[in-house]
């Protein structure tokens, strides 16, 4: 049996569906109080990673756990989460981390994730670490503006990053949970560089209607992002968006290596999720 934390998120939701469709027993874990729809045969358990003992009942009898660390993991006790998992009999952890842990190891915004990676490596469990770059699904932040004004506003309009489809992250996680990838760290990206301006055009093509792109100044973007991100995360994110390193712009082969097919482009994600923008 596999346990998926963050089971209602962009990656977790798809991962639960992939595992359930393969006939794998799955427990979906989330902390919210709202009703959660899960595939037939999937058990749902409410738990909060900030209260590691709450994971115990969900992990009982589990062979492997997908560990999603939200909000950069600043408030999590990684060793205690892993102690609870080990006590429950878990043998393998697949951790969703971030590419920036490797590319910007000194960044305050990703220091907690870096620490959790180290705890996972030293846990004595089998482990695989996934380091995705920027998510294609971050474009959902534009959905209301596209619906109401047919406008996308973003900084650094012509700076490209190889954004990754969350479904590809879920696909890699599903493979890693089954074993054979222990001790590996995978960087997960899309198949090509994609600029904010290009993503707006891809959304317009999927929508069948023009979308106006408005380039924000870094300060405008900062003020907006501070409404839902801690300041260190805002600064770390803006640094990646505006001045990515060569490694951050590199197309990683890891999705292809694990899944045996190329990663999906942003345009495919846009077509699949266009109802959110109508």
C-alpha cells in the first residue's frame, strides 16, 4: 500500500489516480476539512504534516510514501515525520522537493527543503528525490484575469524556463514509489523553454480567443506575490524568474529516462486545463 500526502494538490491528485488505476492500494492524505473526492477503492485520511503523529494511522501497513512538502517546508519537523513513517513500517519515501535546492543551495527561500532532503537521505529508508522546476499549473494564477479581462500580467515576459507539467511529476513519482529508483535525485522539467508571453499565447490558442499580455515590473510582481508568499520565497522566486542560471534553463532528460517518453509541453497542459480559463 502506498500513501500519498498532499493528495488534493496538482501532483498528488493525479498521482492518486495513476496508482489507483494500476490496481495499487492507496491512502490519500490531506489536511483540509472540505469533502475530498477520491477514486473508487482509495482510502482518504486527514492528517497535517505539522503534526507528524497524525500521519500514523494513514501510514499503518504502507510500503512507501509520497512526501509533498508545501510552503517550502519551513514549519515541518522532517526527522519526526520520518520517524513516524519508519515506525509504521514504511520502507521507501519519494520526496517532492524543488530544483532550486540544487541550483541555489544558499537561498533562504529553499533552506528548509534542503534540510528535509538531507533528513530523507539519512533516514535509513529507500528514497527518491524529485526536483521539479516551475510548474505549468502556476498559470492558474492567471485564470480569473483571463476569464474577466482576457489579460495575463507577469514579470520578465521574455525570459524562458522549461516549466513542467504536474502530471509528468506524478508519473515519475508513481514509478519511483514502486522501487528501482532508490538513491536517485531527478530534476524534472518540460521539453522546451517557455516564456510568460509564450504561455499566454498558448492559452489564447487553446481558448480560441485573444489574450493581452501585460509585462509587470519586478516591484509590481513583488507586491502581488507578497499577498500569498513569505518574503524570502518571493525574492527567491523572482530571482529564478528574472535571472535564471544556465542549469535552471537546461532541459533535463530525467522525465524521458523514467517514463520512456518526452515531457509534455505547456501547450498540452493549457489545452487539457482550458476550462479553468473560460
